């Protein structure tokens, strides 16, 4: 592996992990009372652990942490607040859908990181068992976030069921 390119690659993933850690905590807080609150808190905790593991792997590989990449990750996570969600202030139902989609994409990226490192594990004396466990945990995280995302999307975009006379009036129109 080319050391300079590996350093860029791992620091780019560190920036993503930083954004993912903050986003996952934010989502877990906002959806804490939902049926997925406990699961999302677990995912947020694991994402924080995964970020720490990435830092440890970088240290094992003697790859320095680039602070500007970490700050870029934090800034990217905060940039989501600028995105319009149909309201001038505060959250809308769309906020949860797009945040969960963003988190899901981040987890997919992390899965690719673990898969890439697994390919080079023997040459770099990386612990294959640990990387496989991280990959499997990321798969579980993706499944949990996807389940919450699907339900948030249905709740946001599905037509409300009408009852009684209002339903009859709309059917005639």
C-alpha cells in the first residue's frame, strides 16, 4: 500500500466518522421516544467506538491524524442545518428521513473501509478477526438505521387515512 495514499484515505474516513458520530448522536436524541430510540442510541454508541477504533488502526499503521480533516467532518455535519426541510425554523418530518438516509450512507462507506482494510490485513499485520467483527457490526448498524428510515419515510410520505364523511367527499371529487 502506498503510505501517502493510505494516509489520505484513512483521514478521509476519519472525517466521515467524525460527521457520522455527531449525526448519529443527534438522530438518537431527536428520535429517543420513537420505537427505534433504543436501537438508535446503541448505533450512535457503536459509531463512536468505531471512530475510536479507526484512530487506533491509524496509530498502529503509523498514520497521523490530520486535524483539518476532523474539523472538515464536523463542519460537514453542521452543514445539514442549512438544508431546507420545508420549514424556516425547526425540524419537519422530512428532517428525520434525510438524516437517517445520510447516516445510512455513512455506514455503507464505513463498511467499504473495513472491507478494503481486510484485503490488506495480512500485509499490514492488521487483525482480520477484528476487522471482520467491525464489518459485521456495521451491517447490523445499517439494518437498524434502514428500518428506522423506512418507517420515517412511510410516516412522512404516506397519505393520511381519512375516515367518515371527509373520505366520501374526497372520493366523489
